């Protein structure tokens, strides 16, 4: 399956973006107009200054070296110019030096200000996109848009930067150079200028042809890049399976094929690209040759060739030959400029497409106060389906009219087969999604009426797989309660039964974990999550029990730490090992989104229904009584 060929749900938003480039300039350019203008002006001055030395050279040749002509410079009043030949020579030398200095200085000014502008926009776009992403609801991430968001944050901001910096400034250079050179040539000798400048339209046409031809090849190449990336990502993620099934050769074959496709498509682009530049130079060369031929004949015969009239000086001839060669570089940028513009346009569509996605779950307009809550949790006849707002999506109802109550400090456990809707129910409590009908309330307040941050900071979550951020153990325990003291962190770890293993690590609480740090086992990670929850001390707790197999000792440590945190908190628990929820005040047996049985452990066993049979299956493999004894004996 090649993901780049199909419409992602994201595209729908992208297509609704109106005039993305205008919006880019209005939204992000306006505050940086100063740098932008300075860059433009500096670029203009730097480019104009490059025309001065050849022009002065021509004047000097005619007035000093060959002699006979007046020492006169365009745009400069003759009264300002020296009359003595040696002074004219000195003036020329100084003026040429000043021109070079001006170019150097203003190129520097332009470089700095253009980049301050471009990178400033890039920085702002990046931060805004990330902020937007942080505030999007979970439905967005369910549709696996994270790759897409990463692409916006990395590639698209870069495309914008490249356009705002390179392309914008190059188009400025193009205008200045072509107009400036044409102006100078026409001023010096309009007839010869026609001979020289016939190449400019030819170059434009050639560029147009090149762009048209190369575009479909670019499209194929980009798709080959995406294809290879998907292939590599997939193959690397699946390396376990590949090894276990001895399918390395198969994987290598697939990657080779994708890589070969990219090679072929890239070569198809390059073959054309490398035709373009020499082609442009050839056209410029023809213009040069024609200028040299006509101008040369003009000078040698001392009379205008063919239909031409008037005179040509040696100095003007030299200026023509110099400037003809200057016209290639800016013109050769045309295809890049257009390409970068197209890329930037697509990128800003993606950026604003992301920005325009509705946040979904949002704070209410007038949030009710929500502190000092006791933790009475109530699910009142709620129904829910994951009908994603991004896609048309199938509306399959996942939970059907579910009701239950948990009094402060009580534990309600959800059990049932995979896919029954247990995790979904708990996500609704965190308001990662909003219910379709019914209401979830805490202490009688509908959770849609309080601030999301208030709601979520009053709920602790200990999940199956605990993510650790890159950083120290202490940082990870402190995550969410950032102002906790070292002492509080240690105390929390002690309660979570994590202190002991942490102190045995090389740097104790300062040991680096996460991507670039030491690897912790699932049980250790979970105890860190528990310590995090102890520290946050929320009145309500969500417990999604680990299914991973751990040795009995670790399991007991985890159980003890869980007992410590559930004691005086309202706890909603998803349990796989039924032994852990024996003491729950209420057990809900969920099947296909409906509560099929409810009651405490004893009641449910007596009923001899779904729960009892689940219990009997598990009791066969685990000696619960022995386990309970071990737990008690340790206290
Ligand atoms: P459990 O936790 O009991 O295993 P879940 O709550 O994870 O069950 O899933 C309940 C149902 O909802 C399943 O049919 C599952 O496929 C579906 N489901 C879960 N998460 C999503 C999601 N993010 N988007 C769409 N459907 C989902």
C-alpha cells in the first residue's frame, strides 16, 4: 500500500485553505516587515552596485586608454567628475573599489535580514503548529496523523523558509539584473542591445519548456521518496518479525526495489536538470558570440554593419561583453524560483490546513470552578462512537447507554474481553473524547462544564505501557507536578515501591532514562508512573492494569504500590488479572459495549455467570490464596 497516493483525511482540510501564500504573509510576514524590507533594499543596492565596475571600465577605456570620448558616467553630473586624465583614472579605481565594497556590505546586510525574516517566520510557524497539535483532541491522533504533523513541522516549515529566503530574494535579483543590464545596454547602444538581448526571450521559452517537462518527473521522484521512506520505516519496525521468520532476503529485496525506483526516478530528473543549465549557457554563449561578431565588425570596419547605424566605442563594446555573461545566472534561477514557490504554496496549505482543524474537545466558555473535589464519578447513560470528525468514518457505537457510579474512595473495576470498550470508557472520563449522549459527571458536575486542565489534573492515570520522556528519573516522576521538591519526589517513589531500584541505578534519581538513557523494565516503568501519580495526588485514579508478564516478586511490589495509591482515591480500574480487583466495590463485566453483569466479587461468583467463568479460568492457573497470603505477610 503506498500511502502517498491516497487522500489522507488531512487533505480535506488542506483543500479548504484559501490563498495560502497571502495568508502566510499576512499572518506571519506582517510582524517582520522591517527585516523583509531591509533585505529587499539591501539586495537591490548590492545587485545594482555589481553593474558599476563594468560600466566604469567602459567609460575609462573610452576616455583614458583609447581616448577621444568624454569622461562621463550615467546618472552622475559631469561637474562632479575630474577633468585631468590621471585624476579620472584614480576616480575610476576608487569608484570600482567602492562598488565592490558596497556589494559586499549590502550582500551581508541582505543575508542577515532576509534570514532573520525567513527563519523568524519558520520559527513562528513551527511553534504555532506544535501548539495547535498539542491542543488537538485524541481523535486526530487516532487517525494516525502524527507522521503528517511531523512532516509539517519539519519539511513544510523548511520549504517556507527556503522560499522566503532564496526564492524571494532571487526573484528580486532576477528583476534587478535583467532590467538593470537591459537598461545599461540600451543606454549605451540600443541597436547592439537588440542583438544581445534576443537571447532573453529564448531563455525564457527554454525555461518554460524545461519546467513543463521536468514537473511530472519531479512528481514521480517525490512519490518514490515517500515510497522508500514508508518501506524503510515499515521494515525497521517489523525487524522482529523479519528475523523470527527468516525473511531478511525478502525485506532486502523489497527495500532494494524501492531504492532502485528512487534511483531511476532521480536520474530521470537529473538528466533533464543537467541539460537545462548548459542549454542556458549555450543561449548566453550565442548572444555573446553574436554581440562579439556584430560589435567586432562594427569596430574593425569603423562603420555600422548591415542595417545598423551610428557609432560604437571600444568601451561600450567591452561593457556589452561583460554584461552579456551576467544575465545567465539570474535567469537560470527562474525554474528554481517557480519550483520553490509551488513547494511553498503546498506547504503553507498544509500548515494552515493543520491550523484550521477544529480542536474538537474544547474548554467551555464559562467553566465552572472545580477544586477541592471529593471524587464522586458518575457515568449517566452514556453512548459513544468513534465517528472521527476528520473522515466520514463509520459510526459504530462502541458504548451503549452505560451507567455506573463510584463514590469517593471506591474502586470500580471493568472486566471483559478485548474490544469490549473498557479503555474507551476511561478515555471518556479524561474527556479525550466527548460522549454522544448521556453525561459523565464528577461530584455532580458535567465534565464538559469545567476546564480541561482542571479536569485532567484531578485525574491520575497509570497505564499499561508507561512512556518515559528523555530526561532523568526525577524529571519523569515530576512530570505534571513540576514544582515538587526532591524530598517529595523521593517520598513518592518510596510509596510506589520504586525507591529501592532507583537508588541501585548508576546515578540514582539523576539517571537518564528514555530514548537516550538506560532501559527500564515494564514493571519499573510502571512504578515510576505510580510515583508520578502519588506526587500529583489526584482524587480520581484510572488504572489500566499491565498485562505484561512479570515475575512474582515484581508483581507483588507493583500490587503493593497500587494498593497504596488506590486506598483513599476513587479508582476506575481495567483488570486482566481478576485477583487484583477482588476487593473492588463494584465490578462491571463489559461485552460489546454493554454492561452484562455487575456486582462485587462474591455476588458475581454466586451468580455463576460470565464473571464466574472468567474467574474459574484464571484461578486454574494462579494460586490466589497463596498470593494473598504473601501480600499480607509482607505488610
Ligand atoms: P477494550 O479496552 O475493552 O479492549 P476498547 O475500548 O479499546 O476496548 O475498544 C472498544 C472498541 O472501539 C473496539 O471495537 C475498538 O476497535 C474500537 N476502538 C478503540 N479505539 C478506537 C479508535 N481510536 N478509533 C476507532 N475505534 C476504536
